[in-house]
C-alpha cells in the first residue's frame, strides 16, 4: 500500500514538473519575419516578431556550450556574424521543444543559418532530429577540412555528450 502511494506521488510529481510548451505555441510551418533581439549561444536566440518576443532554438544543429571554452564563444560569434548584419531574419517553424522554445530554421536572406553554421565547423548536425543530406554533406566537408570544432579532437565535437558529462 505504501509502495503504491510512493509510486503515485513520484508519477504525479514528474508530470507536474516536466516542462510543457505554452498553449500559445506558434503553429508548425508558420513563417515569420523577425529581427534578432539577442543571441544566447550558437544555436539559441531571441527574436522580435509580429507576434511578440520568441525564444528560438535553431533547427537541426547542436553547438558547443558556452562553458566549453573557447568553442562555445566561437560558435556564438559565428552566429552573430551570420545574423546581426541583417535587418531581418525569417523563421520557418518546425516544432516546439520541451522548454517552450520555438524550433525553427533561421534564414538570413536566402541562407539557412543552421546549415551555414555546420559548413563553418561551428555546429554539428543534430542527427536525432535532422537527417538532411545537405547538412550531413556540410558536416563531412567541415570535418575533412578541419574547420572550427574539427580542427582538433575534443568534447566540442559532441556537445550532447559534453552536456551529459557536465550537468548544469
């Protein structure tokens, strides 16, 4: 009896504390013209859009964390270089993540910023969510040319593994 009660309490606690996307999620497939408000790291930014402020997780890529010096900062600066020269960016909404961020392809003019980050060797393809041949080819070329995170071996080449070993 007590064991069942403990299990029920744990299950209820899990569902109450699991982050849920807000009910006002932007629908998948929506395209928004926005301006960059701030850049948090190489794959996360805040945009000012007609619907208000939107936290954006760039679709299909993963970049080193800011604690992975100097790699995280280099990825952030590369994203700044791609996006801050523009008056506006275009978001193509793909999904919403468990933290309530809008997952979107981000375009600077006609350039896919996520694909460009992979090309520059500042991001890896997030294979769990992205099976695009163009992204995979860009990563293979960056590896072969030893650009960015591929210039030397280390945890920067697998940000997800680094996060598992270095929890917040």
